[in-house]
C-alpha cells in the first residue's frame, strides 16, 4: 500500500511540474508618476485642509439647503451608490471562495434495472425505487493565493467605487454652488441693466426736449432712440440667463423650478472663502478621482496575481457522507451509510498558450490603469494650477476695477454737482453715469468669477475628500 501511495505522489508531483508554465517575458512597463515631477510649483511643505461641508463657508443658508437636498436625492449620485453596492456584492462572492462550501442533496428515482447489467437478480429486471440522502463539502486550499488575489481585486474595485461615489458627491456640490453663483450674478446684472435702461430712457427724454428747443438735431435723437432696444435686449438676455440658472439648479436639486430658490440670491450676500495659494504635495491623498484611479491600479495588480496563480494546481479537499439504498424502506438503515474523503488536484498541462495570453492581457490592463492614474494626476495638477492662476488674476483685476469704479463715481459726482450748480447739462451727468454702470457690470462679473474660481479650486484640491485608508499602489511581483 505504501508503494502504491508513493507512485501516486510521484505522479502528482510530475503533473505539478508539467503544469507550471513559464511566466517569463510578461512584465509591466508602466510607472506611477509623482506630482512633484509633473509641476514646478508643487510645494512639499504646504498642507491644505478642506472641510467636508466646505460650502458652508460661503455663509449662505439657502445655498446650504440646496446642496443638502441635492446630495440627498440626485439620481446621478444614486447611480454611483448603486455601482458601489454592486462592487460590494462582487467582493462578497469572491470572499466566499476562501471558505468551505457545504451542500446537501436528496435524490429519489424509480428505475427499471437491466437484466444484463451489473446487478444480479432479484434486482436485475425489476422496477424499484432508489434514494440517496447526502451532504457534501468542498474546500479549495488556496496554496498559491489565487482566490486571495481575486478577493483583493474585488476589494480594490469596491474601494474605487466608493471613491467614485465620493467624487460624484463633490462634483454635485460644486455644480450646485456654481449654478447658485451664476444665478446671483444674473440677478445683480439685471439690477444694473434695469438702471441702464432707466438711464437711457431719461437720456432720450432729455434729447427730445433739446431737439424741440432747437439745441440738438435729429441725428442725436436717432442715436438716443437706438440705444433703448439694445438696453432692453441686454436686460432680456440677463433674464434668460437667470431662468436657465434656476432651471439647472432645479435639475440638480430635483425640485420644481418655481420653488427651488424662493429668495433671489445676490453676490453681496455671499462670503468669499479663504483658499490655498500653492499646489500642495499631498494632493494625491485629497482627491477622490485620484484615489479611485489608485485603487484600480491595485485591483489590476491583484488581477495579475490571479492570472499567475492560474498556472498552478487547484487543490481541493472533498468529502461527503450520507445514505443510499435501493428501496425507500432501506434508506435509513445503518447499512445504507456511505462516505468519502480525499484531495482533488486539477492543473493545466496543455492549454495552447491561453494562460500566457490571459496574463499578457492582465498586464496590459495594469499598464493602462497606471497610465490612467498618471493622466488623472496630471489633470489634477493642471486644474489646481489653472484655478490658482485665475484666482490671482481675478484678484488683481478686481483691485484695478475698484480704482476705475472709484474714479468713475468721482467723475459722476462732479458732473452731478456741476449740473445742480447750473454749470453743465444733464447729458454730461448721464454720460458719467454710463461709465459708472459699466464698472458696476464689470464688478459683478469679477465677483462672480472669483466665487466660481474658489469653488473650482476647492474641487480641484479634493473638495474635502477623506480617504478611508491610505494605500500605495506598486507594480505586482
């Protein structure tokens, strides 16, 4: 018996050796990039902390309510959450492969037995009932880590899906804030446009009086008349922008357009945020999209481990125990007991290069995941750099605009005082006011751009994302 066991062991060993295919020549070519090597302005000493509910820093309760409602019921966010639930279910399936599988069965058959078969009379040629009541167990001994690699890949997909859901949440909050600021800008511009229309109507009345008095010609009258349709068109265009902004907010929040923003927002009622001035080196840990890309790299690395483990044997421990009898009356007799236990080994011997091709495909997937990660990092640094540049430029433009507006308002005051003193005509007052109104329009645009740039920078810096656990993706060995 020992000699027979030795032969079986030797045969099994030879099969294992035959089944272990060559893994050489299939290696990853991609490398993860460091943000410090991608942009000269990355500050290794800078650390930026953004609260999860960063929008509350604007000090607008209506904005807070809109974002909270959007996060509670937006369909796009629910889609991301459904994808996360599916990834979690897949990981549960992969985790079940590491545990023993137990099943039970009951088979009852009415059968005529062959007269020329293996069974002798009186069973041969008779019609009888047979039954088997049995429990079986199967446990794959994961010696080469195949199932563990599959589970790790599924867990990486879960973490990536979680990061995607967080990224969707941050994007949704950013879009609501930007839409709200666009509505506030349109409201402020409407007020300026209404004042511009009133000013041009007053100018037209004055020119008509001067024409009637013989002080102006029909040319000045026609020029003044042509400015009214232009002012009305600008006012209507701004009202359209306000309606579109309100519609966009309603779509994001999921409320009727008529009730989404009960109180008209204005730029002056929104408090600017204090934002960063440099690109922090810890940007990688603050952005959900980068975290998702990193988890996909790790999942792709685990897929390579799974593909490599397929070159090695599957070793299962199989056992069963139960009752089997011919004739239902004998099923529960002690003599009907049957059982068995033993290992089962399955391995590829000749698979026509299928496993190597699969490994090459998984390695290519890993390289693609790495390059996707690198592209995400590059785009993140690009976004932060653009928002920082825009923020600095808008701040300088606002400083120059304030000086220009102060000068225009001073000129308007002088023109008004000269008119009231009888030293000038009212057309000079209206002309001076036109310059002031132009500066007010510019001030509204710059203030709205500043708020939008702050939201863009907050999102580019991660939007308050907090990763559940840090992990560094490395090339699989």
